[in-house]
C-alpha cells in the first residue's frame, strides 16, 4: 500500500515538474518575442522621428520661400489696384 502511494506521488511530482518546465520555457520564449517586438517598435519610433525632422526642415524651407514670394505679391496687388 505504501509503495503504491509512493509511486503515485512520484509520478504526480514528475508530471508537475515536466509541466512547470514547459510553462517556464513557454514564458521565456514569449518574453523573447515580446522583447524583439519592443526593439522593432523602438527602431520604428527612431525612424519616424528622423523622418519627421527631415520633413519639417523641408517644410520650413518651403514656407520661407513662400513668405518671400508673398511679399512680392503684396506689391503686385497694390500696383494692380492703382
């Protein structure tokens, strides 16, 4: 009777040990995948910031040319009205 109980307990303990190994291994694999996703998101964010700064530089230079051109248009309107 005691030997049978020992075998059942040993079997249950072994199965619990294997199950926990599988759970921990799955958690580590999931964490590695999450880390990879976070690194890719970080790189995408850096690329977005750099692109935004580049586009804002281009937009600012275009706005400057438009402002210079607008000054000339103002004189043209006065000349046409007169």
